[in-house]
C-alpha cells in the first residue's frame, strides 16, 4: 500500500462515493477505482460492498480508517513543520552577543523578527567577545555578534563578516567641547577619560591613537563595556570614546536624559564588529534569516547615527 491509496481510501470512507472522492481529490473516477482496487489487492481484503451507488465499508475497513487517519494526519503535521522550517517560521535559534547590544538592541530585533510565533524557540546568551569566538569555534551557536578580534594561534573554526563604522566622543552637554562640530585626539589630552578594560583590543587602539597624537591618555573610569560609562559622562566626570552602537542605544533609551552629546572625530576612528558563524554547523533557514536581518538592522542603525558603516570580509579588511 502507498500514501495515495490510503488517501483515496479515507476519502471513500468519508463520502461513500467514488465520484465524490474523485471531485474532492481532483482525480478521475477510473484513477480512484484503480487506487482502491490496488489497495484491496495488497491487503488481500475487500474493503467495501456495493449497495446501489454507495460503497459500504466492511468492519475491517473501520480499523484501517483509524490507522490511516493517524498516518495521514502525522504526515500533514510533518509537512507543515518542514514548510515552517524552510521558510524560517519555526525552529530553534541559539545566538550569543556581547553585553552592549544584548542590553536592548539585539533582544528588540529578535522579538520583532520572531513576533508572537510559538513555533520558534530562542536562546540568547550574553558573553564577552572572546567567549563568543570560542562558542562559534566549538560550533555551539548558530551565530554570534562580537567585537572583532584577530584570532591568535590555530586556524579559527568560524567565518567572520565585519561591520566597520565611526566612533564618537561622548561628552556632557555643558562641556566647552560641545560648541564644536568635531573633535580630535589632541582635544582630549590629559582630560579624564572613561574606557574599557586594558585587555580589550579597542583600548590598545585608543592608547595608540593618543600616543600617535603625542597626547596623554588619562583613564579615570574603567568598565567592561560602554553603556555603564554613560552616567559618568553625563555627570561631567569624564569623556569617553564610544562605539557607534552605544550612540544608537543612547538615542533609543535616553539613559542620560539628554545630557550627553556625541561628536565625530576629525580623523575618523573606526570600530569593528563581527558576525561570527561556525564553519561546521550548517545554518538553518531560521538562522540565515535572522543573521541577515540583524546585519541589515546594524547597518541601518549605524547609518542613522551617521557612522558611515561598511561591511567586509576578514580577508578584505586585512588588505
């Protein structure tokens, strides 16, 4: 027996008619009769008795109907599930992002993308960029979003797509610098600065920028990521060179109650984000859809704060 025969059998059981079954299944009557005949032949059992124009099922046919209904309903469920998986409307997603975007921007994007779809399961982890690199390298996430860091040692087991954009200098609006449209590293010579931990690669870049400008870098506040620096800047305790997504977050949430201004640099200082995808974990359609959507969302937000974003591969970035 096959699925076509079982489908015909169930419809004949419901309609009691070859002609009605043919109309419902959009088949010819001879095709319906042949499918039913072949099913009876494979079973070695006559399933219907003819009484006038109607087909009356024998007792054994009722047992077969119960089994057939379970099989066909299960197949319909599988078909629907697979359609949802193919279209990215169902499935599970395991992603990791660094602390800044995970506070608001990334969860908002995920919730808007998924909506109220109960067929999607989300696992969102907040990790440091090195931890996200490790998760991607060990194939434990669908994708990750992190600060870009060159992998040291053995060849990484993930691919990286970079999104680069301009940094800004965060100052309180009462600062004398607020009268300017742009700032330079020299303007920050010796002033109190808020920044990230020394182990963060961006801090090495900042220190190098100050050294190249023969300026004194004076860190007075150190945090794991940029958002906690906002209260210190808004109270006038320090300035801070921040990544552009922090600017986007502040504009969305207004954590400083409008007390912070973000000024671009005369010589652009670029920040690099990375979307990391495991090399040996084939992505689901859902993961592909969400990853592409997040990349587009990041670029849109960066354009919104005039950070001049561009998207490149790691090989292109090194050229």
